[in-house]
């Protein structure tokens, strides 16, 4: 290896006197500190008037310094100089050409950096190949990000830039300044939270180099820059205080405040509409409508899209779907604020709020609100109109024409405008079609913008999100697009449950109807006004909150006139108060001017806790028997489970398996459901074929109303298969059915299910040692004498120095281990003990796993086999004799009772017991009857009165009654096949 370590020299250049006898005295200054004093040259050695990088290193100086030299004349070396003259100061380093930047809010600007001296670093030459190390310039916004304040933030596409140096062989390139004296551009972006006002419009961008390679390059290492000051300019106001919404049946409002109706002739049931679209930023919302209370149409489904991420909530025709069908860029952020309200945040900071309600129906419907940001100004389309502060141009059709807003009224809605944003059946744009072909053609965000990085004190996080995130300000839980975000196992959400929804649960989307009461407009006003006036917060919002209006009161009046249903008042009052909350949260100035009032409104509980609980700081404490964030759910019994993710099988080769997802209804906050879990660990070695059993309890957790999960807790690590069995109860008296989860590793294990006979087979070419899949021939870590040899011993390390001298063959049963698991019964939830179950005796026709023996034992083994064969033959003869005697006795008894049987034939009822086949097609999951499929779990008493069919069909997994085990127990088999 050869090292070349160059360094920079700075020359003090001046024109010498015509008098050739004079000497020149030179002093060097760096940032006005003298570094070299008394350097002497004559007219023939002017090239020696230099200060090197080595001189600067000795003086502790770095680049980005101001350097000048002072030249004096003298006649001898020891004379003092006279007639001194100073050079101009020279900036040596990396020059920031625009020390101050101005950036539009959520905009960007370009920072320019140019080297004034070339960067040189050490060249390493190995086998004739030369290489150098670049200089990295780190960029950061110190103290700006990660703090929960409403302020402007800065982002970069990269948190560092690189300056390359030339190798020793290419050093001549430094002679041309254009090769190194060039401008480096850095794009700087502004991000902020969703608020209307920015208390801080100033940003500071800090730059610093990291280490450099070589002694001569140390003047470039760890050098600081002067801070770059950034001013955030805000000149767009059209988006502030704006909201696009669809309330109830549906009353539409555009961003610029134009209000119109979209009933059965405009918003057609089952059709998808573009509600909001920003083509520049590749984000949109789509909706579908369904019949709600008669002729009106209500939003029953919504899909949000940003790039190649899609989030859907679909309740049309009885669906119960909240899901991420597509998640490729992780740009959509979804927050479940409480059981019935979700907040969707787009990369630009634009947010949508989805509120669920099910007035008078088992179906859920949606109130939808969209709150824009400056990125939406002059960029929106769809049913939300064109955001520019002018409502007269909001009725723009998709094909470009525009309707006159003055031509329409409540009874004459702009249906042509609405229908222009309807997607045709089979459209490749329909996000609610759940079509993979639709998702495949979506454009990625990376096609128009790069990720922005939060650069703060060396901590770098990059994403497409153009807003500042502050987790402590968020109320609720984030609903992730993947169930597990760990590096060891990212799993997309299971979408198989979407095919199992409710065709047989809800037969019609129509509400059960009664004779309608007829109210006049004046009577409807009195009904709505009385309800609204009962809330002191509503009038407070009208008086204090900008942009808050009587819109929801007007909607309430219209709906009561149309439906005659006065109970709709609560729905509209909740909508109004939610709207008021949203405006307050976006307005930091309002919060600082009216802290007491705004705090009270922000901390209002959803639906006033349904008058079944106590509200405290925005959270409900529910009365006994009720749960959910608004205390509206009956939690006397556990949720109804319709399916387990993966049909109760979890693969640790592809995911962490730290929980199992349950689908059904309803998983709510404050439900108080306890899961009673029994873990069964089947041992994975030849010497121990037992089953270790351990019991624990854990709370059932909710993700959505239709999705929950149970944590899976593991014990020892060297198990062959881990099985979890659990049931649930809310009161320790009513228990759900028992559910089963198998955890295995598909890398080397194969899951088999033959009509409910569940087994796991070790794949050919693998060992299974200490709970790990080991490939054939792999050596044990740090021990070259132990090796995986499946043909010798598939479950233990084999000494690699032992030679195989005997031919060896295996069959499906020659490497099998059968263990019997006796699970807890449905009432086992009250047990707390930990126990260990022993293995059942292996059936005679099954051979245990065997390990190949040395050839010296063959003769002894042969003799034992001969003796065993003789013993088996003698036993067989005895069995045949006994069986023959029993048959003869049976025939004699039958003949003696034959006549009596015919005489008593008429006394028999002739009725046969009905036999129900409880198996399922896949053998993993089924329903015994429609009642079991849809009813709440039975009481503890009824569990003793009848045998419940298991939700997971493992009736054949356990041993028969003849083995003196419960009737629902059968061995789980562990096989190894070549």
C-alpha cells in the first residue's frame, strides 16, 4: 500500500522592486491572528512566499477563515521591515454565496456553496488502484425539529453533501479552476404544522464538515460555517379558515364556502365520486353514497390516496372495512382519535376528518371534512371545488365547463356538476373498487418530488411528508399501514376478511321505518334551536371562533323537514362542536387569546359520553356495562369474532408474531375484555417430546371497531411449535368460544392440514436446532466441529468428524414426534396455575425419531430385531384366538335375542338423532349455524348446556375419547420427511 498525502499552499503574490538587492519580509495572518512572522524572500525566490496547510494545522486554524499577508522591504535579513503593505483579505474555504434565504411557506429555495481553495485528501494506492475519501458537509436545523411548538421548520433532500478530491495520478486537474471552483446547490424546504399562524418565521441552517483523510486535509476537517438565516414568507391567505365538507344526507360545502345539496339524482348509490383532488401533489379523496333515511343519500365509504398509498373506510351495503389496501410509500398518516372519528393527514399537511355515525340503522355512515393548506391554493378540484377565495367558480365540471352558482338552490341542486365527478363502472381510477389493477397504475410520489429530511444534531429522518410531526399533540392512536414496523418482520394488513363481510348479516340497506311525523320549517327550527341552545359551547363557538357559522343548524332544520325525525338534532350538534374543535386546534392565536374557553371546547367528550358516563379532559369514564370512547357500546359480553388473521396460523419466518389480529365487531376503547391464554410449547429435540403448558392473561386491544389483537407471549426458545389457545370474558362469567393460534417457521417447517388434522413437517435439507432453522451442512457458530446433518440427526448438532459408514434411509414416520396437548376447557379462564403435560405414548405403528448408530452396533441391533419379531408373532396368535372366541359368543347372543327384537320394533320411536357436520372447507375456520355466526357469545350457563362449535375447526387435532382424553383432543403430529 502506498500513501500520497498532499496539502494546500497559499502564495503571497506581489510585484517586486526593480532594485534586485532588496529583501522582502512577509507576515501571514489568519483571522487577524499571526501564523507566520518574518518570512524572508528575494526577487528570485518569490515562490517561497507561501503558507502551507501544515502551517495552519500547527496554528490550530481551519478553512472558512480570512487570510492576508503583509509585505515589507528590508536590506538585510536581520533588519526591520519598512514600507509595509497588506494584501486584501482572502476567504479560504467553502463560501456560502447567499447567506440569507427567503422561502415561501411550504416552498423551497436554493442555497449555493462554492470552494475558494481546492479540497485535497490522502490518496491510498493498493495494487495500482488509487482512491480518495470525500469531504462531507453536514447540514442541520439545530433545535428546530422534534419539539411540540407551532413553528416553521426546515427540511433538506439530503442532510449532507460530498466534495470529491482527485487522486495522485489526476492531480494535474487541480491546475484548471473550473474542475473544483464550482457551485454546489442545496435545495432547502419549509415545513410546518397544520396551524394557520406561525409564531416564528425565522429559521437557522447550520453547516459543518466532518473528518478528512490525510494530514494535509485536516484544515478541512470539522470546520464550522457561519449560520445561514432563512426568512419564511407567507403571502397566501385563501386557505385559512376554509373547509370542504359533506354532512349527513349529504349537505356539501366547497372550500370557498359554496353550499349545495347532492341527493339521489346527483349522488347515486354505489357510484364512486372524486371528492377532493390535488393533482400537483398526487393526493385525493373519493367517496361513495348509500341510502340512509329514505330518499336522501349519505356517504358510506371514503378512500384517501397519496402517491402509492391508499387508505379506505367502506361501510356500504353492510361492509365493515377499515384498511390500507395499498401501502408502498408510507406517506399517509391515519390517527384514530376515538372509536368513531379518524384523522387522515396527507403529505402536504392537508387533513381529512372522518366521523362515523349510525343513526337509526345498523349501518355506519360518514361525515367528511377536509382542511386545506397553502399547498391546495389554486390546485383543488372535485366536489370540493376550486380553492382560490372565490366561490363563484366552484362549480367547475371535470371536463372544464363551469356552472353559474346563482342558478341553483336547495330544491334545485347542481346535479350536472356532481355527476361530472362520478367515475364510471370499472374505472381505472376507482380506489374503492379494491382492484389491484387500479392500484398498480398509481403514480409514485417519487416521480415528482424527493423525500425531505429532518436534519437535527445528526438525527436524520426522511419522508415525503411536508409537515412537522409532533406526537405529543396527537390525541388517539396511529393506525399503521403495516401491522409491525420492526426490521425483522414487516407485514401488510390481512385483506382476506374483506371477502367475508355481511351479505348474510344485513339483508337491506334500508332503515326500519315508522310513520313519518311532518314538521314545518318553523317547527323544525324550534326543535333544532332548542337542542343547540342546550349546549353553552355552541353559542361560545359562534361568538369567539372565526369562520364558525350556523351551517350545521341550517342542515339540522332541512333534515327534520325532510325526514320528520327530531332525534337528528344530536347528530348535527355533535358535528357543529367537532367543527368548532377543529378550527380552534388550527388557530394558535385564538388559543393564546382565549385559553380557558378553547381548552374547554378542545376537551369536550364525544357525544357527551352518550349520557352513560363522566367526561374528564376529553375522556369518558363509562357506567358499568358500557364502553367505547363515547360509552355507546354494550360491553356486557366480549366482541363477536368472525375471523383470525392467517386463519390462526402465524409464520415467524415472515413476521414477528408478537400478536394475533382478530376481526369482528365491536372492538372499542374501555371495553375491559380479558383474554385467558394458554401457551403450549411442543419440544423440538429427540430426548424430550413433552408439551410445556403455561397460562397467562392479557387485555384485548382495539385497532378499529372491527379489528383487535391479542398479545402473544413466548417462553423458552427451543420449541418445535408454539400453540396458543384463548378465550375472552368481560366479567369472568360469560366466556367466548376457544380460539387457537399456531406459530411456526415456514423457512424449514411445512404446515399441513388434512381435514382438520394439523401437523408440521420438517423440510428436506434442514435441521431444526434450538428453535432455529439450519441449512444442511451449516457449521455451528464458532465451532467448526459441529455441523447440521439432517440424515444423521435433524434436531441436534452432529460431530463433523464422524463418518457415516452405514447406508441410511428415512420414511415419513422415521423422523416423527407425536405429542398430545390437552388444552383448557371453555371455563378455564379462571385458572391461574402453570402446569406441564407429559407426552402420550407413541402408537405402536409409529417409530420415534432415530439417530444413525455406528456400524459396530449393527449385529446387536439385528439380534434385538429378531427377538422382537418372534414376540410380535406370538402376541398376534393370541389376539386372533381371543377375537375368534368373542365373535362366536356374540353370534350366539344375537340369535337368542333376534325374535325379541322384532317384537319390540313397534315400541321404538323411529326417530334418529340429527348429525351435524361441523367441518369447514379449509378445516381452519367455520360457523356451526347462523345463530353462532352473528350472535353475541353465550352465557356461562349455556356453555354447560350445549357443546359450542369452535371458531377454529381443530376438532380433529386432539385425541379421541378412547385415549381417556376429552373428546375435542387429538395429537398434533410432528413429522420429518426426506
